[in-house]
C-alpha cells in the first residue's frame, strides 16, 4: 500500500469543476495535444515517466446497472495521475518554479485552486486533493526517465557498433569504438536503489 | 529591481553574512545543564558576539559567534509550541537524518567521533583569530565567561586553520585544491555581486539571489517568506547551519590520482581538475580546459563567470564534476530556475596538519575539513543537494553515480571523464572508488539574530 | 487519439465497487486488503502478464470536498481505479492487452474485481474485455517521456547500458586487435543473455514487498 515503487512515485489527485469550465479545459488540452512545442517544457522537466489527466463529466461515472445507484453530482471531476521520479516536494517545487503558467492553465478551472505560486499554499492544496495508491507496479523500478532515455541511446549505438565490428579491421574498429564511447559517455550512469524519501 | 527591506547588519551574526578570512579558528561545543545559568551565559556573551556590521575601519583581531542545536534551544526551556515549530529536520538533528543524507557505511554515525555520536552538543561557539595568539586570547576570555557563569559544560573543542604558505594564508585544502569559490550573492548582503554567483537571468546576466534563501524573515526565490519557526522575532535574521566534520583520506587520494593520472591521457593535474571542475589552482575548466590560468582566478569578473550550455557533453568540464553537480547553472534549462532554491553558503576551514606533495602521509592522520553550509531551509537546500546531487546523479543524468570526491563509494561506483577524440582529452572511466572523504560527525544548528539571542538570554520567548 | 501516445496506451478504468452493507469487511476494504498483500516486484501479476510499463490500482472512496464556497457532495459508490501505461501498438492493442491479462492472471483479476458491480470473471475473455471497456474512461491528455519503446525493448536497453558501462571501464587503453576480439565476444554473450525480468533491475536487492520492507522510506516533515 504505497505511493512509491523504486524510483517512481504515483500521485493521484481529484478536483471538482463547474461543468461549464470543463469545456474550456478540454479545449486547452486539445491545443496542448496538437501544438507539440507546448509540451516541450514537460519533456524538458525529464522526471515524469507517464502522466495523464482524465475529465469525468458528472453523468459519466461508469454505470453498470444492477441496481447500482446513479450518481447525482453537481460538479465534473478532473482526475490527475502522475508517475514521476524524485520526492513529492522536489516534484512540486520544480513545477511551481518553472511551469506555473501551464499548471494554472489546467487547474484554475478546479474549485478553490490557489494558483501554483507561491509554492507553500499550492502544496497545501495538493495535499488536500491527493489520495493514496493501493498498489503500484513498474516494470523497471530502478530506472528513472533519464535512465531510460540514456539506455535507449546506448542500445542504439551498441547495435550499430556490433554490426560494424563484424567486418572492420582492428584499426577501423578502434576508430568506430572511440566514436561509440564518445556517443555514450554521458549515458552510462548506474541504475539501482532510489535515495531515501524525505 | 527587486524591492526589499534594508538589512540591519547589526542584528545579524557576522558569520552568516561574511567569511571572515581570519586564518585561525577554534570551535567549542557546549552543553547546558541549567536553563537559568545558560541564560546568564548568553547575556554575558551577547556583547562579545560579532555582528554583520562592516569592518570599514579594519579587521578585528578576533570574532565570536554562537549557534544552537534543537536540543540546545530546548535546554533554555522555550515554550513547547515554539520548539515544535522548528522544521522537522532541525528537530531530528543530523544523526537521525543519516539514511536520508547517505551517511551510511563508513559515514554512518557509529563511526563518528564520540562527541557527535553522543548527541549532547547544545551549542557551537565559533571563535576566529587573525593570529594564533589573538585566537588564544579570545578563547581564554570566552572560557572564563563560561566558567564564571557556570553556564555551560565545554564538551570538546576543534581547531581549524587556513593553510599558510610563505607567510600568506591560502584557501587551499588538503587534497591541494583551491577552495572558496562561488558562494552565492544575496540581495542586500553583498555590496557588489560577482557574475556566476547569484542566479542566472534570461538575458545571461547574473543577479543576486533573494535574501530569503539565506535569511529567515525575507522574501525567498519562491515569492514568499520562507517557512520559519514562530514567533517571527525569534526566527528573523537567523539561519540554519549544517555542520559536518569531513575527514580526508589523503593517502588514498594521492595514490588514486597517481595511478590513474598515469593512465589518463591528459595527465595527473588535468585528471585532478576533472574531478572537481577546477584546476587545483582554482582555474575553472569551463573557461580554460587545457591549462591553469591565474589571470582568470584573480579576476572576480571571470573566476566564477561561466555556464555549461556550450559544453553539454562534458568535454571541458565533466558532467559529474563536483562544481557542476552542486551548482548546475544553466544545465537544467529554464533559465536556471530549478537551481535557484538549491544554493547554500559555505563557510568552514581545513583542520589538521598540511603535508607537502612529497611528505609521506597516512589515511589515519587527523586531517580534513570542517564544512559548514548556511541556508534558510535545511531540507530544501543542504539536504537536497547532499542527497540528490552528491550521493546520487539523476538530475545530472548520471543515474546512481555519486560525486567523485565526496561520494560515499565504499569501493564501488565510477566517475566518467567525458572526452573528445584527442590524445590529451580522451574519455576515461575511474572505477573502484574509495571513500576519499569520510564523515566523522556533525549536526544541524540554528544561528539566531542578536535580537533572538537577547530573547533567549532574558527568557522572553512566547509563541503565538 | 488521446488514449494513445506513440506506441504506448493510457488505459483508465473506473469500476464501481459493490456496496453491500452486509459484507464484513466491506467490498472496498476487501479489495484494499488483497492489494496490500500483492507483491509489486518481479512476482507481481503484472510482471507475469505482458505489456505493462507502469500501472496502479487505487480505491477511490469519494470525491474530495475542497471547502467553502465549493459545494459538498458525495459519490454514491466507491470506485476501483486501474491506471495502466501499456504497450498497445495498432488498433487491436488494447484488446490484446486485456486478453493477455485474462489469460495470464485470472485468479488475481477475479480476486480484485469480483468485488465490483457487474464483473463477469476472467474465465470468459470476451466478457472480461467487454466489461473493462464498459468501465473505461477516455484519457483526456496523456503524456509519456518515452513513447516509442516496448517493455521488452526497455528492459533490454537497461541491461545493455549496464553491460556496456562495465565493458568500457575494463577495456581502456587496450591494443586494437584485442579490443575488437573482446568486443565481439562481449556482444555475442550479451545478445545471448536472457531478458531481465520485469519488476526488477538493479545490482543490489531492492525488491519491495507488499509491506514495504526493503523500501528506504523515512518520514519527512510537513514543512518544506
């Protein structure tokens, strides 16, 4: 029963929205999705493995009949699920410091959102709307998003070198090998345990 | 221009605002047995405490400053609401945070000096002197005050001193590196700022950091007053200090450098430079990757004035070099905003006997550095840097790799020197890393303002 | 298509949990108890069934009252949330994933979802897929740091990275012919290595069991 597995943290948050505001949010997400450069900041923050926002309109909670009572809600709900590396504080500090505008754009439609700057009050809001994970699985607990990206670079370079090694002379190989090392030299970090969470 | 209230330098302890550049230091560790006598002692010490007032008329011959652990504050019988309003990490003390800080294995508390293992240190009384005799005089005076008031028990003392070469005090530490660069500039604290020390602005210039990154009671980089204990008057103009006694294994360091310096294409001095990010004379690799250059070192407009944007592959300054790890500058993008709240001010001096390059040395010789980090928030600043940037490497995209010199390697790990295709700057991997530095103790302290000291002395603290 | 990002699929399932006052403990607590004992490392059911990068199961008790002037309201049912980030190239991707779960780990699916309204059981794969789709909520915005690599490719890359770092460190300054020979041998050996098992990876033991033993977590502070 933990939010944490190896180097990744599962955050869940649910916030209420007045239904008319949901349409604005959907439009914003549509633009974000189709105008890729807007996602660049998220990519550059490099500590999120996967994240998603899910809008649940008030009448669209799954209803499987069988005498399940129908929900009668005034608000639509925005669910947020993040899988990120690092500590809770580090994560929110980073977003508040560099993505405040983007965060505001997404969450200002949620009731009582205080804004993502300054950070202390923002953290109190998140603590209030966050709920905890019962079961968290990752196929690669000892690797962060950065480790994954590095690993793929090493794999790609290694595959090329392996090919070339078959037919190269020792001298040619030595040159190819040096090139290979130069390509991967920033990507050799060890994977392993996460630092103790605090 | 940022707006802030003017600093009252007479209310802030001088040790916070300046590195005194006084060659000799003696630190006493005190334990309070009785609140009333302890208060009397503080009252007697108060006029002796060196403030942040500028020394426009010349340096004093000695200085005195004082700081308290949480246990130390509790010994003054402060109200419980005040005591529990201090940050959790300060309440716990550094020993309990060992797992968080990576102080395990050889650095674990069970290997610390008895003084720190015991956990009875209540206060740090720091005395510094221009000369050895000035230091002795001031120390004698302070000890006399302690004795007269019976205000404390002196548990132990620690001497430290700059290395003096040819009659001049230097900033060299035992491994031969020139230390003391790059302390942050804060708004209102320095008279002038030095490019590279503050925070990076979008136009590439450097500006001072918000005062609240160092001092409680002032706006910080997040646009708010930093979390601080109550009441305000106890916290304002104060700061927190992480104090760590770092033993240096000089023999291991020299042997490792010799062995790998022979194999590394750039030679021993260059390899030493690659560990830290500066040549041993202080020249930054980023500005002068091939040779030492004192002209840069001596020029404050240049010595800390660089960024890593043009060196993304680490071919000049390795990606995992010490100074690049603890002050990434523009490395994370976003105009450096992700590091503005992770800066600390370093004070501290080497201790133990200096040894020439040719003098035989042993790892068990008593030498090292007393490291002190000052910051408004221990967990967000010092603890974060220690845990995430020194004992871990994910933000530098180096996975679990640790800082070459400070990392708690235990014989494992590696340090990659990124290179280019040339003979004198090849890629090179150092493995089987010993602990070059070992932690022998320390704790977290609160350095109160002069006003707060007065309140402690008079027993006049109410919470709200 | 918002559920897709490259070759990764963001599956969000909300299953209403049975609300039977006579059940002791209640169905949501039974789910919680079961999940608390389920391993999260290489013996996890999701390591056994293919295609899951990261996933979580969360019992959502209720929506959260954020305080006046917002209105207080409550859900009439509790929901089991299943958030999964999975390999699903092509249109049939999701179905093949769900069928994969039903085939590989039916006992776990049943143990968890039997407490949910209308759950048909994993024995009938078609019915199971239909049920999950009925509970599926469209992901409005899905972000993935790496969106073009499968679980298998990822595990292999991590294995390669580690082996390569080790090789480079051990072969510095080696004479060319020897270097080439040793590299070829290394490459052959590495390609023959079995794929690392999902849910683990790392030289030192770090598998956290269901009670978090082996996790290095100390409590932090409220303030920061």
